[in-house]
C-alpha cells in the first residue's frame, strides 16, 4: 500500500508549534501494520528501527490502560464501527505520553471488517500547558482577591481608626450578614472609595459595615 502521510495538527495551547500526530492502518489479514512518520515518533523510534506489530503496539500502552485498549480494538475489529480512546503510551525512550487515538473499521466487499484505520494525537504538551495556565490563573485570582480585601481593610482602618484585625472582622461580619462572599463586600467598598462622587455612599457603607459588626458582637453576648 502507499506510504501513509502525516496530518497537519494544531493546538491553541502550543501556539504556532504543532502537536505530534500520526496515522496508522492495521490489516486484519496477517495483522500487518502501516505507520506514518508521526507514529514512529510518538513511540520513540525512527522509521526502519522496528517493524510495527500488534505485540509492539500494545507493549507500549501504559499497563493501566492496556487491557481496555485491547478490548475496544478487538470489539471494533469484530463488529465494525468507530472508536476513540484517550490513554497513555510509554515510548522507547522512557517517556509517558497522553494520546488520543481514534479511527474506524474498514469493511471489505462481503461486509466484514478487513482493517482498522485511524490517527493518534499527542496531547501531553497541550494538557501540560493548559494545566500550567490554570494554575497561573488561580494564583493570579488569589493574589487579586487578597489585594482587594487588604485595600478594603485599609479603608476601614483609616475611616474608623481601627486595627487591622478589627477591620477584617467587620468585613467578615458584613459578608456573613449579607450572605455574599468577602471579596464582593471588599470590592464594593474599594469601588466606592475610588469613585469621584462616592464619598457620601462610602460613608453610608462604612456605617452599615460598622453596624453589622456591632450586631454580631451583641448577638454573641446574648448567646453567651
């Protein structure tokens, strides 16, 4: 058969860099395999170093994923249809890759399955980049939250002549009284403080926060 050509691949997480992908065909008559260059690369080889066989293919599947991959492949080879598997492979260089393998059964003239054809795409770097970005976003969000709360605490400290802990407890009391997140209370206060026409509303907000704090203290004494 003609040599298989690789795919043009794109991952938004990788920018202009392509993710590695390869195409394959497994002829059931004789269980012969045909790999594109990308399939050799995914498994840690160069063309000519190995002859792809069923045993070689499944030997590279991660031990925890191998049985399920074998089951799906056998089912499609018997009944036909399409398949898609997200799994891990261990390449010849000792690296674990997270890949998506999808394909379909090819039918012969008599309607029986004669081959499986498909594509394997390496998602390792894409998942790594997206995980790293999620972590960076979480850190940035946490930092932003702390900054807003610290600003609101500073406003209360300055206007009410309070210590840092007292100002923070007033914000907590207001958050509890209104049943909204602490950062929301803080952000509203900071927004009023930064507003050109917000002084009157800021004073009212501060008095309300002060009142919520007194109500909590009074409730605590009654409960005791």
